[in-house]
């Protein structure tokens, strides 16, 4: 598969690189960022996939989260995909921040015209890891994390793919998307109005189902997040985990909001959590 390197920057004894490639899953050119600590020069390293939130690209996390220093120390490769396909200009694709461009929700759309291109679930869980593991010095061990819409994406990816990820965590995830305005808008547009089909991409519904994947969940949530009450529903996640006996560490962080100031304050905890799981797997 052909890769075009767009940029390369030295950072914390490693290289942050951005690439463009043609995605078969999405039928468009996609951009991802990858941080390669110098440990990869002597041996393959484990990978952490980061899924960003609404309106973001691959660059938000790499520039704002403060993750590279710790990733370098831990010898952890960071992989940061974009948040949606780009460039189709379908009707309504660019009309709002919470649907279409920048808002792929990490699901496979079934409604047209979205079904032909908005297949971020396959891209993140199948196509991109195969590309990374073919083209870069990484092992076959991977973990996943994300923020908001990306936290939702990380949780469903881990829950729906037994054995694929060694650990999962999230910052302020959309925990119960079928029961909040962001999720209802996205799911009805991408999946249609039959709400029974939505459960396949809803963390709370997945946890309450007969899952074979029981990875413990680490979730950080700011209690001053302006989206907390209406969109994020961590209480629903806690209730689902309690009812199913699924391990959850939900850390409510006093005074923190939804921003990258919040993420950067706790990202080191998450990176160390994932590195420990990857190294013990």
C-alpha cells in the first residue's frame, strides 16, 4: 500500500510523522499521524491508537495532549487517525459540527449516501492496524483510547473485538449514544431510524449483552464538563457495568472541563496504564 509522508518532526527522542494513503474502507485519501520513539530503531514497539472527538483531525492530540514525552519514555508508538472521511461534499456533510465531516462516530454507516464512505469502524479496527503493522516497526500488540466521540469509538472497538486490544481507556466518552442528542443524530443519519440496530455501537448496550471481551475500563470525566449532563451519561456506563459485573474505574475529576487541558492533565496516567497492559500481555 502506497504511503505519502506529509511531514516529519523530531520530538522527545522520537519522530512525529504524518502520512496520506488511499483507504479502501472509505474510498478516499486519509491522513494519520504516528509517533515513533527511538526505541523502534532497535526493536518493534507496542502501539496505542488514539481516537479524537467531534471536529478534530489527527493533529489535535499530537499537538495538545502532551503525550509524546511519556510515550517516548515508555517506548510506545502512538497512532492517530482522522475522525471521518473527507472530500465528498455530500448533501449535509458540512452543515454541522456533529454530523458528517469530522464526525464519523467510528461506526459503519448503512444508510446512503453515507454507507459508501463512512465506515470508520472498519478503518480504525481493520484497515489502519494492518497498514501500520505492515509498514512500521511495531508489534502485533495494540491498545486503544480516545476522547468524547473518540472515547465512544475506543470503548466500542475494544468491546466488539475480543483479543484485538490489550487495554482500553477513554476521556469523557459518549457512553450511551443511543440516548443522547449527539448519538441520536449520528445514528439516525448513518444507521437509519430502526433503533434496534443502534445497540451494536452503544457501549452501554454492548456491556449489557453477552460479551466475550471483559477488558477493564478506565474512564476519566471532568465534573465541570459542559456536555456532561446532556451528552456523556457516565452514570449510564456505571449502571451498565454494575449490572453486568464489568470492571470499570470511573474517575470523576473535580473542576475539569471537556478540553485538552483536561486530557493533558491525565494523559500520563492513561499511557502508563496501557504500557503496563501491553507489556504484560
